[in-house]
C-alpha cells in the first residue's frame, strides 16, 4: 500500500512528505474528519403535504463516538391523518476508510471478524457517510429486483441550536421525497 502511494505521488508531494517527516509534523490520516461537533441528541418535527393531506413527522437522531468510529441512530414517526402512527428506527456504525472524511458502514461481520457494509446485490442497502465542513451526510443505496435503484441522502448541517436536516429520496432519477427541518440539540 505504501509503495503504491509513493509510486503515484508526484515529486512535490514526495518532497512535502519528507519535510513533514523531518520536522516531526503529524500527517493527517484517512478518515480524520472530526465527528465531535456532531455528537449529541437532536429532535424535531415537520408537517408535510402528502396528496393534499397534512402529515406530521417527528424525527430524532443520536450521534455518538467510539474508538473505531461513530454511530448514527435515527428515528422517524409518521402521524397519519386517520390517527395511526408508523415508526421506523435505524442504527448504523461507521468506520474510517482509506479516503479522507469518508466512512464505511459496519453493518455486518465478515468471516475474519471485521465489520463491513451490507451487499446491495443481495437486496441490502449500501450505506456510507462523509463529513464536509459542518455537514455530516449519510448515503444509502438500494438496488431493486429489476436492477433499478433508490438513493437516500441525509444531510445534517450543524447550526447554532442543533442540526438542519435535509433529506432526499431519488428512485431511478426521479425525486420521491424531500424533507427539511431543524433538529434541536437536547
């Protein structure tokens, strides 16, 4: 791995690496984005117009850090106009990858005991996250039986009192759903 990196590195990059090593400055490792500002519990709600009917949705997210990465737990409760409710909950662990600020989901354990993502070709979602500045994004890709796809994107942007949530679901290029709301830190 190191040799492959050096063979792709240009002369300027090699000189910079040498300078860092000589003066003892730390070299940023892959996945070094800081999850700390996002850690906490957040809650909020939004009212959506679904085919002319108002639908309230309560949402919460909990982001925690551990020695291998971080966990995002989120829940959404839909209040139907007829009084029924439907709750969905998700919990996903994320670990650093070899690419800066990109995190792989760790949703199952392989034969070697390592946490790895699920397989989208088996009908499971492929999930990953990234941190860009003050935005934590979680992506989820589903491949359906006919080879089509559904992509979900959760952008959680840090704000003064919590997180702005911007959610979008796209199926085969068509936007199915968008949700935007403030989740307040609790």
